[in-house]
C-alpha cells in the first residue's frame, strides 16, 4: 500500500502543525514543572512559601477563572449573541474588589495560623461541622470542574488531531499529574503564570482573522439578553468569585497586602481581555458557521473548516490546552489540600512530608477518576452552570467568617450554620432536578437562601451565647 501525504491538504497542515505545537507546549510545561520542583521546600509545595508575587497571582487568578467551559461558552456568545454575556464581569469585578478590602486581614490570619485551605479558617470561626460540610461541597464542585477541563481538552484533541477523545484526556491528565506530583502548589502558580501569557496572546487573533468591523462596533448586543439574564449573569460572576475556595487560597499565598490590593482587580481586567478575544473569534467565525449549530458545538467547528489559517488554528488549540490545564491543576491541588487539611487526622497529614505524600496520591487518583467521568459528559455548558449554583451557598459562610474572626464560634452556631448550608443544598438539588436554572436569575437562588439561613444561624447562635 502506498501512502501519499498531500502537503497542500489544509487538514493535514492543521493536524501536523497542531500536533507539533501541542507536544512542544506539553514539554514546556513538564520542564517548567521540573525547574519549579528543584530545590522545592515543603512550604513551597503546600502554599508557595506564602511568597507569591504580583505577576504569578494575576496570572494564576485570571487563568483559573478562564476554564475550558469558558472557551466554548464565550466563543458561542461571539457567534450568536455578541457582547451580552459581559454582564458577568460586572459582578466578577465587584467581587474581586471586595477581596482588596478583606483580603489583607484574611491573609494575616491565615499566615499567623498556618492555614492552607479556607476550610481551616471556617473551623476556627465556626467549628469542625461547618468545616467539613463546606469542604464536601468544595470537593464536589472541584471534581466536576476537573472533569469538564478534561472533557474539553479531549474533544479538542479529537477534532484537531482526529484521534479518540480519551487519548487527549489521558495526555493532559498525565502532563498535569507529572508536574503537580513533584511541585504541588508552587508548580500550579508557576505554570499558571506561563499559561497566562500564552492565553492573553489570544487577543492577537483578530489581527490575523478579524471579525467584521460593523459587528465589533455594534454594542447594542450588550442588552440583547434582557434584564433578567443580564442581572443573573452579573450575580453569577459576583458569587463565583467570592465562592471559589481557590481564590481564597490565592489570598493565603500572596506575598503581602499590596499583592492582594493590586493583583486581584488587575486579574479581572485581564480576564475581560481574554474573554473579548474569544468573543471576537466567535464574531469572525460566525459567517462561516452552518445553520443550526448549537452554542456548545460551535467552537469545534472552526477546526473542521478551512477559513482559518492552519498555524492560527494550531495556536488556538494550544491556548485551549493552556486554559484547560491551568484550571485543571488549580482544582486538582484544591481537592488534595481540602481532603488533607479538612478531613484527614493529624497523624496522616500533620507533618509536611506525610501531607505531601498524601497529596501526591490524591492527585493521581483524582486525575484517573475524573478522566473516566469526562468521557460521560454530554452538555458541558449546562453541566457547569447547574453545578456552579451549589458553590454559591458557601459565599455568606465565607464572608461572615472573614469579617467576624473567632467571635462567633460556639457549638450551637457551628451546628446551625451547617444545617443552613445543608438546607440550601437541598433547595439547590430540588431546583436542579426541576430545571429551574434555565432562568439565569434563578442560578443565584440557593445563595439567597444560604444568606438568610446563615444570618439566622449566627443570630440565634450568638443570642444564646450572649
């Protein structure tokens, strides 16, 4: 059998160029991980020596919020809706600004008490029941997000390189697992900083594949979603920023107060730039899309056509890998640290060496298990929006803890706050089963319930104490 490779075939060009680019990117991440893990200290593995500066904090924050689902979601917005989804960042920026106010005091408390996870702070302020109740929700959400990143990465592998999705999932899981295994939190921050610059470079794509000027300048699409959906998106952005345990971990690891005050809002600005690059790419691709393409499949169509230069497609594929992996490593470490610090007995993770060994085992098991789950996901956008509502029930619990320190701690308050979180979770499950989250404004309803229940729990808990 004679095999003739047609070098003029655009599909061949995309596959070869993308394969080389992705392999080089994977090698670069492994090298960064190896370099970061050299001379690694226990404190560096656990929380980056609490010495993470401006650029790593900005990069790590921005890339952790620009996940694989966001690629599909914002590209789809660019194709179908334009700028309407940007209301999400109104809320996100407000949430990041709140961190600039409360972050310095929280950082000091975390440093003085050697906190690694937000759950440890909740244990001090409420008690062990609240700590573990909230930790279960954190772990569940983190596992779902890990599965989503692997799903997106696997599907990009599939459409770009014409291989089975499981191949891409396995490759990404192995690369992330390698550098996390040896470097822990330090490699999360360092690789995220590298990935940040790669992702932000996506804003250059309009210079090579430009959307129509009249579309870019049509800002009427900002109101295209209507009042309810726009407010709903803003609330989602606000609650997601404040309810994300990994964001609080960035407060714990910051070098000083100035890093928090300047890096958090700056990360929000860069996140908007990253998002606009995806929207512009969607706007430019819209005229080439066939009719009836759904929002969650539109992104994959760019790799099946010949309207984008192969080199640019290869770059986009690498950026998607960076986006998925930057979120993937963040949540993997979050699961490991939450399990180790909020559930395991002192004899298992009390010493740094035993904690590191435990984390390494958890990271390997999580990546393996979520790789299997990733193969079962069908609608990634619905999957994430439904899951994210559960995370919102933690926002009032975090904020009360940040503002009140140990003054509110007693056994009754601990029990009542945990019951409030549990009831809010039951309400979330009921709404999820009945499709209530199709209305974006309703996505924030579980958080509203949690605000009421947490406030009542603290009031009645403190009333008896008084």
